[in-house]
C-alpha cells in the first residue's frame, strides 16, 4: 500500500458510517462545483452544456441549440453515454443501502413490482416525443427523466415500507399499483391522442415488438432446459432477457420498416458499419445472453443483493426503450 493511500485512509471516516456516506454523496457535487469555479468555461460550456445539458435542451426544442457559440445537438453521444453509465454505477451502493434500511426483500415479486414504473418511464418519454408534455417536457428527457423516475420510486418504496409495517400492504404491491396506474395512464394518453387527432394507429407495431420479445424469451427459456445452470430460468433473468429483447425488437422494426436509426452510440455505430437492419437485434441478443449466462453461473458466489440489482438493471435498461420506441412508431412519430 502506498504512502498516499495510507494517508487518505487515515483522513476518511469509517466505511459505512453516516459521515462516510455524506462524503460519498457530496463528493461529486463538490468536485463539479470546484470545477465550475476554477474552470467555468471548460467545465460548463465545453462539457456540461455541449454534451449533457445542451442535448436535453435541444431535444425539448426539437432542433440544435447554441450557447456562447457552442452548438449542442439532441440525442446520445459518447461522452454523455459514458457519463450516465458512470453515474448509475456510482449510485448503486447508495441505492442498496437505502433498500437495506427499508428491509426490502430482494425477490422476483419486487422485480416485477418495479417493472410497471419502468414501463411508465418509457411511456412518458414517448409522450415527450409526441409533444404532449408542454413546459414539462424537459423533465422527461435523458437524463432528467432518470431523476424523476428514481425520485418517484424512492418515495413509493418508503410508502410501501410503511404499509408493510402497518400490515395493510407490501412494498411490491404498493410499487406495482402506483406503477401500473401511471403506466396505463401514460399509454392511454398516447392512444387517446392518436384517436382524437385521426392519426393512423399502427397497432401492429406494439403487437409485433412485444410478440418478438416474448417469442425470443420463450425460446430462451426452452433452451435453458438443456443446461444444468438453474438460475438461467430465474424470473428476474427472464425479465432481463424480455426487457432487452423488447428494445431490440423495436429497433429492428424501426430500422427495417420506418427508416429509423438506432439511438445509442454503440448500436448506431454497428448499424452504420454493417448496414444490416438486424445488427442491433443480433448484438443485443448476444450481449444479453452473455451477461445472463455470467450472472446465472455466478449466482452462488455473488452477494444476493448485488446479483438481484444487476440482473434487474439489465432488464430496466431495455423495458422503457422498448415501450418508447413501440409507442412512437405506433403513432408515426
């Protein structure tokens, strides 16, 4: 261990203490604040604006925007993709501690209880694409929407814990109820908009994307029967496969029939390099199978909480994107 490392450890509070968590949570804010004070143009104009906040504003406006002569365009780029991923990874320990404090049981019921809220997030993103959210649109664009969904989930988890302790409900049922009402409301609003504006509804699109995802998941479940690794058929693993395949299916339909391009940096790069409309589908299928195989094989050795969170996170990435893409194509957006 180096001298610098030893000195740092003597200064830091005890791991897991309230002081340590306060430092953990405040560190990114302090670092960004210090950067803004020391190098405002570099940190804000050339980083935050150009790659993070600018694309959000551009997305809400529907066209590229400029600030201090720096142009920002909507959509994902390599910088914000890596930044968002790093933020998610950094937040996982805090989320785990919060769930542990609520004495949450990490099981399939909880994962499927969370699913409707994730789906509601995708539907809200589609409503923003359609232009139905007005001045609130900026809150339902990446990354703002992640803070909104996380905030709602944190609150509902707390309410569910209170309901459980008072023997009037449970955390999965509370989260599932709120998420289901929100999801049905958002999807219903999108459909009502299409019907009220005489927009030709391509109802075959959500049927096709959902059907493809279910078909692949079913085929995966059948194929897992021939492998001796039992966790491959775990309900959360199936949710992860379905979520990713729903996103892959909407990409496949959009690129093949409507001339869309994959939104994510990596998938769009593969599509542009191969010029194959099914490239995203194949890539997501292979990557998903590799990840769930690893998770299933490592289930006994990995901490259960971390295993559950990672497995659920894989599905939670795909679910909202599948919903968003399906609704947009259904309404011709």
